[in-house]
């Protein structure tokens, strides 16, 4: 197994798997890596995306403030662990009057395609749908048309064009706390017109992912296929439980699933994942991957309150898929 079109990240945040542990994904010992009160006015910071940036790290963070408005903020870090998050939300530039009113935005993902940064998030437009913006410098963000009609969430762009098209995962949903959901894929020549929609995969009965699933970090290209980390939800008598799993998608036709691990790789069990504004949630939105060492640092929202960090090796995740699919 080899990582393809990856990056070297020598300063990737990392801790070895704790002695005696056999977990395929393990938590940072100093979690939560970002506390809920990172800003004087933040109620919570979670479901956020980070990327390598100028030898350091940058990100777009979901901050719910103390009025409980959901907004997107820029942040920077030297080591991926200590973050400076800007107190003011990102002010998106937008030429389209109908789209430019920013009502709320949440659950951002960030990806770099051919040197340009792209931000996707759940954007309000008569209901939640997929908002999109790009930036060449991570300073000025240009918002473009929403990808879809409402209701849709969990928009995740692949980190390169495939067959000369942008490729976007999404999860059609409803206006509330959707009790269903499959992952679909859509393609666009220009980031504006989306089509060639394909079903990727759906929930699995009698499992940790039986109610709904949705994309997570931007997929990671490997010689074996696209490694997709995603979330899956089960409905318990006490509400939804959000866990994370892994699957492998075909490199050229990524709506074709090569394999899908049966067990979850991360589920809510640390206190900060089980207790918070929404109990029992791990929700990965970003993964930093060092192509030289196969090391992965996964950033995930915990209990809709804080950001957690977990580590894994890409080859071990691919092996788990092959062994348990
Ligand atoms: C989803 C989204 C996420 C959230 C999750 C659990 O529908 O709203 O932002 O983390 O529910 O509350």
C-alpha cells in the first residue's frame, strides 16, 4: 500500500499507540485538543477542518457562540495542537445576492486542489444545503453557488479532479435531525453545475451505522483506492450515537465501494465524547496524512462541544477494511 499524490508533513501531530492497546485508532493523550472556551464568546468548537499550510497548519472551525449562532472561523497553528482561532467569523465574498446572506454555517471541510483551497460546509438556504467557497491565499474566501437544493449535509470534495471533474460526496437529508441518510457522489466540470449523481453506500442494518451515514474528512488517495473516513449513526433509546468508520472507494469510479470495515474505528467512550451539548458523538471532519510515514492525525468533533484528535496508520486502516469487509 502506498499513499498517492500525498504530502510530506514532518511536523504532523503524533503520538504512538499506547503500550498494550490494540486500537486501530487511538486518542491524543491531551484531548480535547481544542477546548470549548477557545474564544471568550464561544459556547463550543467542534466538527472542524484543518490542513497543512505554509509548513504549519490552518483550519476552518465551527464555532457556536454564546448566542448559539453557528459560524465558521479561520484558525492557525504551528504544531496542529495549540490553535489560534480568529474571534471574527470568515466574511465570505459573494457576487450572488441570493446566496450572499450568511444565515448560518456549520461542519466545514477544507481541501486543496491544484494549489487552491476549497471550503465546504452545511449552509442555510431555505434549509441546510452544501455551501462552497474557494481561496487562493486562505485570506479572502470567494463563496460560489450552493452545490445542491436543500436538504443536504456533509459535502466533502475529493482532493483532486477525477476524469477532469470535481467530485463531491454528500448526504441528502431532511430539515431536522434526519433519521435516514446514504452517501451519494456528484460531479461537476466547474464547481457550479453538478450532475452524474451516483449512490455510494447506505446504512447497514443491525450495526453501529444502521440509521444514517455521512462523509467525513476529504478521502485519502492510496494505491489500493480512496480511503474514506465517515460517520455512522445508530439510534438508541437515548438518542443518536455517532461513530466513525472506514471504507475504500475505486480510484477512477469512486462511487464503487471496494471494501468497508465492519467494526467502527472510533466511537464515543471518552468522557468528553459522551458528555457535552450533544452526548455520544464523534464526528471526524479532517485528517492530516504524512505520505512518508503513513501516519494520520484525525480531527473530530466530540459531543458537539470540543475538538478531539486521534491517530492511526493508513496501511492499518486499509488492512482492517480488507480483513473485515
Ligand atoms: C448532525 C449535525 C452535526 C452534529 C450531529 C450530532 O446532524 O448537526 O453538526 O455533530 O448532528 O448532533
